[in-house]
C-alpha cells in the first residue's frame, strides 16, 4: 500500500517539477495553471514532456 501511495504522489511531484522547469525557462515567472480536469492536465503534462 505504501508503494502505491508513493507512486501516486510521484505524479503530482512530477507536475510540480515540470512547472518549475517551465517557469525558469520562461523567465517571467508566470505560467498558466493546469486545467482542473485530471485527464486534460495529464494530456498537457505529456505534451509538455514531449510524450504526446
């Protein structure tokens, strides 16, 4: 059960890290928020990571 919780937490941490990297690359410190829909947010994340 701990492994499952850890794996689920990695998704959010990966999204936070991707946002941090994108913000630093953008330079202005403003990044649009991810969509509220989890499937759409995952699609945006996959596109950002180049796995689209």
